[in-house]
C-alpha cells in the first residue's frame, strides 16, 4: 500500500513538472503586449453636457448643392462650427484652426471617423457656389453647409447660436467675391460643437478660435482691423490642440506621447507684452516675478490684498520632480492669464537656498512664498506635491488639484472652470 502511494506521488510530481515546463515554454513564446503610451486626454476647453442632446433633423445643403442632413453623418464624430464667408472679425480664424484640426486628424489616421464642418450663419449670401469659391480661395479642406433662412434658423436655434443681420461697418467692407461694398453684416456667436456617432450634442466650446497669431496670407487678408486684434488676443479661445484633446476625451482615447505638447517658458519680452496693462494689484505681483518671499503670514496678507481677483496658488518644492516638469506649464499660463488671474507660488518643506536656485532656473511671472505643508493646511490639505489651490474673488477655496498638470490644456480647463467661472 505504501509502495503504491509513493508511486502515485512520483507520477503526480512528474506530471506537474511537465505542465510547469509547458507553461513556461508557452509564456516564452507568447507575444508581449506593448506598453500603453501617452496620457489620458483632458477635457480641454469645452463644456460636456450632463445629458447628451439628440440633434434634430434639419434640411441643409452642402457646398456641392446636394441636400444633406446632419443625420447623414451618423456613425462618425462631428466637429461643427458656425461661420460665414463674409465675416471679417473671427471666421477666417475659425477656418484656419479647423484646417489645422483636419491635418491633425489625417496624421492620427482618424479622417474616416471624424467629420469637420462649418455651417453658415448667413444663408442670405452663402450659396453653394460661394462656399465652393471660399474653399478654393482659402484652401479649406472640410465640409461647408448652407440652407434656407428658415432651416438655418432651426439649426442654430437648437444649438443656441445667436445670429442676426446688422448694418454694415462704416465704411462698408468689400465683398472678396464680387468686389462690391457689402450691404449688411451678420452678428453671431463664436462657439464650437462636438457630436457623437449617435447624432447627439456632447460638448460645447465657447470662445474664439486661437490660431496662435498666425494665419495664411489669404485668410489674414480677410480680417478687418478688429479681426487682426482678435487674432493677436482671442477671447476665451480654443486651439487646434485643444479641439483634438476634447475629441480624444469623448472617444476615450489616450493622447499619443508624441502628441503631448512640450511647453517652453515664454521669453521675458513675450511675458512683458502679454502682461502689459495689468490691473495694479496684479502688476505688483509681476514686479516680484521669480522672487522668494517670506512666510505663510506674508502669504495670508497677500491673499487678503488680492480680494476681488481669482487666485491660483501652486505649492511646489525644488526636490519634487513633478514640480520641475510642471513649472513651464505655469510659466506659460501665468503669462497668458496674468491680467485676469493672480498666480502665487508656495515653496513647501524646502530650503531657501535650494528654492532660490530653482527659481533662478525656472522663471515665472509671479513670486513664491516659503511655507510648510502643516502651515498650508489652514488654507487647504496638502497630501503631496505639486498641489494647486483655486481661490475665488471672495477669498473662498473653490477647488484643490492634488497632482501634477500633465498638459497646459488640463491647467487651462481648470482655470476656466474654477478661476474664471466659465
């Protein structure tokens, strides 16, 4: 009996050894999964609807004169902007930015999954023939839509886009196609919409397109003096990269590592131009740029003086690798938004000499105060660095971001939500 038990144990051990060897051999031959690259896409500038809204059927006409309803694009993502071919203030910028977006989609291999389109707010003049002429003039490589005044009215009423005829400018602008003075203009909202493959409105992005101050000569020539000012300083703007971020966010896709923009701090002269004309309390901060100031008590006094302005407090330390990676993002954002938002740094649990050397190598347009995690806890809990604290105009903490900002778009989204109250 004992002999049979020993024999059974020996056979079982041999079988286990064979199975283990086979398992190891299979594992060695099995192809390894590639590591996931990139970072999760942020919601960059748009506002996501809590409940998606089905877009109604509207009878439109494309640039070829063919009937088209938005429902024809079911199964695809749609990026849709209001525009008009005789706009001189913003629409040439919209065209330029959307042309960049179509280029990015082509490079990402998404052209067959995403439709980019402009729909007119000027159905009185934007005929299919004019839309085709505008495409030839500008090189626009995306869809353009028009329709009867009643159908265009139904379309933009659903999306909440205001558009109405107004008197022409004085002197009137000249029609680029007919070379005759224009007899009226159309005032309209500046906005961008994202629709999902089910034909539902998902994201609304308010504001002007941001072409980075650069347009083709043809598009720039269509701008008026006001348009050129808008090109240089777009209000509440959305850039091509931010449009792609919002699209990837909806698609639940990671941004490729190559698509995550590397942010370089702006030059001192660029910062000076951006911050020129800042209100006195904010200008006082800019004069202290890069300085390491005193203690938490001094920070408290500074916050009191800044009542009436939104404040963004970034807690960092020279020994914190994530803080070093994040600093160029704050350098860029503080220059861009520093006329409306007060930025402050807090060097946390650090030595003054190390912090001073760090600031000398990482220029920003605002001062930093020395403090500790314990002292800052009276303002907001600090569970790690970096931490960014958003404070309202009334001096109330509205949001605490306890992590590194991986992209400038992620920080700009929070600035819009928690500092500017968009």
